[in-house]
C-alpha cells in the first residue's frame, strides 16, 4: 500500500489541519479541535450540523460554510465522531435558534448523535434528520435499513439554504423528512478500498467483476456480477432507482453522478450522459445537475447515481447562494 501519509493514526488530524489552513477564510476549528465550523456564525439562525467518519471527503467538512453547514464533526477513518465532538459543536454553534443534526443512517452515527442530543437536552433544542437514500438494502452492512450515502449532500444543501432563509427548527425537521423520501441513490464499484490502518483492501474483485449496491465505507454490495458496458450499468441503476421512487408530474429532477474517490472524471461524465438520457426518456424533467467527486470511500473505484425530485421551493433552495470549500455559487455572505 502506498499513501501520502506519516502515520495511519495521525492521518485524519493532519489532513483536517491542512483543510482548515487552506480554507481559513471560510472555516476554523471549534473548541479543542473537535470539529470544523464556519468562521462567522449567524446569530438567531438554526445551526445545521452533520458529520461522520473520515474517508468520505470532501463530505462533510467541504460543505461547511454560508448556505450549507455550520459545523462538521469528523471521526477516524470510517468511524463515527464521538458524542463529545457533537456536543461541543452544538454548544459552540447554537446562537439561540437550536441545532438541526443531519445524520446518515449508519448504526454508529445514529447512536452517537442520539447520545449527544440527549446530553444537551435542557440546554439546547435539537432535531434530527436521518438520511437514508440508498436503494440497495439487501445484506447492507453497518446499518439497519437504507444507508445514507451521496444523497446526504443534497439534504445538507437544501436544509442549509432553508436555515439561511430563516426557517425554524420544526420546519427544517419536517422539510428534511419530506426530502429524504424524494432522493434515491445506487452505487457500483469496480474495486475495493485500501484502508490505511489495515493496509488491506476491503474486498477484491476479479478483472471481469463489479460490485453492485456498495455503501461508502468500503463494504461490499448486495451482489457481485460480471462487468458489463457503461450503457448496461447505467440502465440497471436507472431502472432500480425509478422502481423505488414516487414521481409527481410537477416535480423536476436533480441528477448527481458522484465518484467514490478512484474514478476519473471523464467516466463520471460518460455515465451522466447516459443516465440523463435514460431518465428523460422516462418523462423526467431534469432541471439541475451535479457531477464530480463529492462523497467518497477513500480510493474506491466506483460511482453512484442520485436522483432527487424537487418542487419549485426545493429548486429555489438548491439555487440559493452557497460558499463552501467545495460548492460555491451565487453570492453567499461570508
């Protein structure tokens, strides 16, 4: 295994320090370096907090900033942040309107965020939105039911914009729960993940195989199949997503093609070209697109496709200004 690192056990801390230095106009460390937060908080706004294990960068720290997250808590690689990290983020970013916790549906994340919310009861108001956008749940590891994967980015952007616009904590919770039902994701991998702590790949595929239904922690999918061409892979993904999502005539779609860390950009755009045509052939009006490497599984060779169905308000929240290390458009204040 070859990695640009000093020691596996210090890799996350050193990486976060570099991230904060590179983007110090937007972000800073919170107390005792337990989390990364916006440099400038907005008094009276609901604080939007998320987090998870390292290894998914740029999620979540790359989404901290005006128009999206107020804070992100990062655990060790593929390990949930501790309740103490989350408590510290709540204590420091709550400016009076409470905190919305956005949590991916993984057992460790759910447990630690729940413990943190219970610990601050009486001092801070919190609500939790659990993201569970993955459609491939058969044999899913690390979670009960649908896992939260690339659709987490969409939830964080929409709720971050709604909080920026002044929506209260109860409204944000309700919006998040509705939104979670309208986002579906499916991933396919061509190779496993090399975890620095173990120096071993999480799973090994033969040259003519692919793993279908993978998560974002290097875990295998629900089935191992023969590798086929991109058209066939894209059609399989689209068919599975469309069989699992409710479509309404007035809705417009966001298509996101996300790389897992080891997939070249041209391959992501190639898949986008195919899935967009397939979705449009099924009568879906595609209004927005996002293609790139945003929600990763370290160096996994693979990608996911996310279909998000929006009403006009949802589209406006997506288009609202944002200024983070990774996503920037409009003219967000900072």
